[in-house]
C-alpha cells in the first residue's frame, strides 16, 4: 500500500483501460469542481495518456483487464511542471463516463461486468466472493 499526504489536484482525469490500453478518457474535475471535457480537448490530455501508458507498462498486469484509472495533476495554481499521479483504480461498471468516448468506455464496462462463466483466468483473483 502507498500513502500520500493530502494533495490538491489541478485536474483529474478518468481513463477506461482494456487489456492494458486506454480505450477512452475524459477530464472530470478542475480544482476539485466537476468540469467534464473530452480528453482530446484538454491540452494536458497527451501528458496524461503518456503517464498512463508508462504506468500500465509497469503494473498493468496487476490490474483487472477492464478497469478505470483516475489520474490527477498535482500542485498548486501556477506550479511549473505539475506532477502526475494515479488517484485510484475503480470498477469500470460503477464508473461514470463523463465525456469519454462511449464505445471504448462500453467495451471496458462489458469486460468488467460480463457473466461470471466468461471471466478470463487472469481476472479471477478480482472476483472476490463470486
């Protein structure tokens, strides 16, 4: 487990990840306030996707094949080169899409919420009590 001191996020993004690849994404908050915007329309979108790709190449195999990652840009207003951090991983079937591309988000949700009998072997440890 990793723990951090309290941080302030300049912006937060939701990424729908399927098989270790971001399939859809959206900004959902700016300075703690709801502010949805398609990922491609946010000037920081490429930076967030680059961070996510690096993160997923290192630990993606420890996550379910269909998962949502919330990514945040850390730092006070005006701070140069804000740090990027994973806020949390979420269940795709329980995550709001905001302004994410619907098809990629739906593919991720369907993988994470499919019938128990069709769950892939690598995802079985995430089933819990099912």
